[in-house]
C-alpha cells in the first residue's frame, strides 16, 4: 500500500476538495457511521432534510454518535431533534455545527470545549458531498452540478458502490493522462486526444472507434477537484454522463462509486429509457472495471517511465498535488500549469470534429 508521501504528494496527507461520502438515499435508513480522511465520522439527515457530517466521537466520554444502534434512544427513533443529534450514551445534543447545545442533566451553558468538527455538506445529484480541508478552511469552489440532472428527459442514476480498495487515488487520477491504455484496456483506442488544466479542473478530450458498440466514441471527461470525475460520452444516438468518484478513507485506501446519467428518448423519459439507462450504466461499469481490476493487482507506480508518446502523466500528477498543498501554494501551481497539452502522435479534437462541450459546467 503506497501513501501520499510515497508519491511525493504533500505536505498534507489527504487532498482538500469536494468528495462523495454517501448516496443520498442511504440516509433515509437513519444515521450512518462512515470513515474518511483517516477520521471516523457521523453522517445523518436532520429533520429539515439537511445532511450533517460530524467527527464521530462525543467529547464527554468518546461514544460514537452513530455507531451504537442498540441504545434505547436510537431504537426509539429519538436521536435526531431538528438538525441536531443526541449522543446515545448520556444524551448530550450536538447541533449541525458540532456544538453541544443541550445536556439533559446540566443547567447553564454547555461547555464550548465539547464542540466537535462539522464538515460542509450538500445533497447534490443523488449524492451526499462533503468538503474536506485539513485545516478546516471553507470551500473555495463549488461541487459540480449537471443541469441535465434536473431535466426529466434524463434518467437519474443510482450509484454503483465499489467499496474500499487498497489503491492510492493517484493511480486513479493517472487515467486522465493515460491515452495509451484506451486501446489495450478498453478496446477504444484514441485517434485524437488532449488534456487541459484550468485551476482546480482537469479536462480530457478524446475520441476513436469503440470495439464494443462498433461505433465512434467522443468523450469529454473532467475532474472538478481531486475526487469527482464526470464524463460526457457520445456514441451513435446515445449520450451519457458517467460519474466516477474517489474519496480517501486512510492514506493509501480509497472508496469509489460509479454511475451514469442517461438521455432518454422523450421528456419525461419512458420505462424503456430507464431500462436502457440501467444497461448503459452496467456497460460503462464493465468498462471501468477493466481499469479497476488492473489497479487492484498492480504495484504502485511511484514513478512512471513516461515516453514522449505517452500522455502527460507528470503534469497530471503536479495538478493533483495542488490539493495536498496550502491554497496559496495551489494557486501558484495552477498559474504554472493552466493550459492545453497535446500528446505526440495524436490528432487534436478540432481535427476530428469533436463538438460535445457545449453547456458543460466547467
Ligand atoms: S459519551 Fe456522549 S453524552 Fe456521554
Ligand atoms: Fe480507463
């Protein structure tokens, strides 16, 4: 298992940014115990509908707020009050900011030192997304949102939960520059290919003949920050947006999700569209699984032997490293990296009629 330091990332161990921490519908079953960024966390939905993510352990005696399901207060469904949550041991109540605002057997002000960390969270495209910054700084960009998510012609996704893997996310991010794996791994070799770096966004445009569906595939794929990949894919009459999300659990351990948003044949999308969407997501998952299977069994590529005709792995890794630095250092790095890179031996998108970028939110 390779760590951030092994890849030369740092000084922080975990990247700052927006990340998926759960699928929205998981919170309908009640509070969840989760672990990300080397921290145990408590995730729940308040009565207003607002999702809340807190560090897991109560300051009083260290009880996990959402991993003690046999306590009577939990069994009785009395743990959540408004957007606050009561500790199952002695009932101290934490609000959504992580401050204790009521202790059932104590008069007077609650101790400020009992506060625990609360993370910014949003409910976005069927996902609970959290902002992580090791020093608790506020978000400096918005999580990505596809306008198609709110369009009834598009069939909404349900997430494939790919679980925890002993893979450093760096190996997943390397895919963005990796033009030469698309033929051998996916049976869809690129004829054109480029990468663009735009501050916290990393874009890939590529296309070529796809073996699986015997058609030409055009894709524009982009990371918004270090954890959220979206990819517009057009082949024949089909248009999908693929989501691939990675969230660090511990240093060198990652949790991943996958999904596809599918354009139906009519508005609103029909039952046949929903079936086609399910199949399209399964097909995309199978293609992604080919990457995943390689990552699971490879040794970490702490250094890449990059040929001139490979994609720009090294610049891609520099881009990713910004999220392990202070915002000031990240801004300097962005200035250095911003721009378009072409890979030797590949056509440019304009030479192959790539015109699928209109309206993409980056
Ligand atoms: S341990 Fe949480 S209220 Fe006592
Ligand atoms: Fe891939």
